[in-house]
C-alpha cells in the first residue's frame, strides 16, 4: 500500500529572529498546524503551516510559513527521532506583505505515547532564498500529533 497513515498535529513554541530583523523586532511565541502522509514507518511527507506576531520598533511583524517537507524517522520503542527538509513560502507582513521562497531543515524528538499519539519537540531553521531585507529565523516548537493508521 502506498500510504501507511495520516498525521494530524499542532505546534506551539518560540520563533527566534536573526540578523537585522532581530534588531527591529522581538522574538515571539508562534503556533502551527501539521498534516502529513506516512509512506512507511521511516518516511513521511508533511505540510506545515506556522504563524507568529512580533512586536518591535516598527509596526508589528507577522510571519506566515507554508512548508512541505520529507522527514526520515529513526525510532526506538518509546522514542521517534526525525530529520527533515523541504521547500516553503514565507510571508512577512508589517503593513506591506512580501512572500519569499525558501527552504527549511529540521530535527525532532517525540515520545511515543501510544500507537498513534506522539508528543515532542521540533527545532527548525527557515532559510529565505534571495530575500532582500528579510532574514532567516529559527523555530523551537512543542508538538502534539496523532497518526491515523491505514492498516
């Protein structure tokens, strides 16, 4: 079978800015939603949407990211470790909205609570490609999700 399961989850955590963006805006708490398709126990494809609102010297900055990633899983009985990367679209809105293309890389560690339930942390680096005036940023998110098995 080409599809082993469907993952649905949510994230909440710190969004840390870099570069000149950090000198104008504060770091903030962000949140996200995840929908993924598990191909097999070691590979999934995940769509993730994250949002954060940053206060600072200028009008508030809102960052929206829409990413697609391939994740490799390295699991033990009670833990699931992931490595992932993929493309994304990043919208920076501080009164004027600009969308940029980028890539992300992430690592994560989850506790396997039950056959479907996962709880853990994910660290992700978002790199905007060719974006002038917009800097890369980090996200460290607590995540909770459930895998609905197709078997």
